[in-house]
C-alpha cells in the first residue's frame, strides 16, 4: 500500500493568542502540486475569525488514491476537514468518494473557477500541476524559509539569530503578536516577535539591533482585558489577579509605550483591527522605511 505523503509543513495557528485548547481543530490542505494556493487562501480566511486554534497539515504532491485514503482516514480520526486543489480529475473524484466514506467535509478551492472558465473560454484545462509555481520557485521557497524563521522566532525564541529578522514586533501578552507574525511570514517576510514583561529587562541581543527593525503593538486596555478573560474563562484565575486587572494592564501598556519611545519605533494600534489590516499597515511602514533607508 502506498504510504501517506510526508507532511513537510505543519503549523499551529492561534488567534487570538492563547485560544483555549478545547476548541482546537485540524485542517488538511492537499494538492497534486505544491499546495501553496490552498495555504494562501486558508490563512487569508482564518484571519477573519476570532478564537481560532487550528493545526494546518500541508500535504503536497499527492499522486494516488491510496495516499488520499490514508489522509482522509487520519482527518476523520482528528475530526478535521480537507481543503484541496487538484487538476487531475481522477483524484478529484477519489476525494469526493473518500469524503463520503469517512464523513470528512472537503472543499475544492479551484473547482468552481475551472468550471466557469471552461464555460467562458470553451476550452479544457491542461491538467498539469504547478504551472504557475514553476515560474515562481524562488519566491515560493523564500516564503517557506520565512515561515520557518517565524516559527523559530516566536514569542522571544531564537535570540541567537534574531538579527536576521527583517521585522521584530514588540507587544505585551495577548496583543496578537503571533498571528500577525505568522501572516507576515506567509507574505515572505522574516519576522520575529518579542514579549514585553514589566520587571524583565530586554536582552542584549535585542538592545544592540538596528532600531528600524522594530514595530510596537498597542491595544486599548479594556479590549486587552476582554481577550485575556476569554482566554482563561474556564480556568482557575486565582493566580492571575494582576494579569486580569484593568489598572495593571494600563501600567503594562504604559511600560510598553516607554520601550517604543526609547527605541523610536512606529506604534501600530491593533484594537478592533483584523490581522490582515494590521499586517498591511506594518508592510506599508516597512515600505516607507525602505524608501528612506535604501540598501
């Protein structure tokens, strides 16, 4: 029996940061090409939802019915769903059948588009996986490297190589540092994020870096309190009195602003903004910086 293809990229996507584990879900993105189209569409969609806790299993180069059967069996066990792009009609039919067999919801990202284009153009698609990506290999692998970098430099990790980051995001706990970093990584940027905690000085690895790398996140105290309360609504909060106190949160944010001012870094307000909106604002800031400080 043909084994299931190796999942060469798997990431836990959480928004807001710290969403309760009980709500965790699994999504499998499949393709007979690179699965990059599914990946981009899925991340763009996930950014629109609050309280998301998902493991994304990215499985490219699927080429047989046996592989699909193994994938759907695992997806059924994890109560997950499948999102796919296939140009091979035989494999598409197999996905339909396996979806029914294992009672796993599945979504064809490109199916309706292909159908409408065939009707409009009076032509049939060539059925060759990855035609676009063949001309974009360098860009694709750059994005994969950026995603890997982001995972290894999340929440203060990877200080020994943080100097390689193009952007470093400062923020207090639960200010959406991680989902914003992930989104920017998917756009091909090497992004690190570092948590600001009152009473803990910044490490030398951060202090010695060029100031133009830094972005500071700010959020309304009442909004941050609500996010934190939602995170621990089903937990014992007796040891979190300061963490869930509005006045203490105001002090935290004042401390963060002092750090931002000392670094001279731009401040982005994330209150009631989507991840996509904040990421776009940060990319625009980086663009302006690049114009002022060309290499």
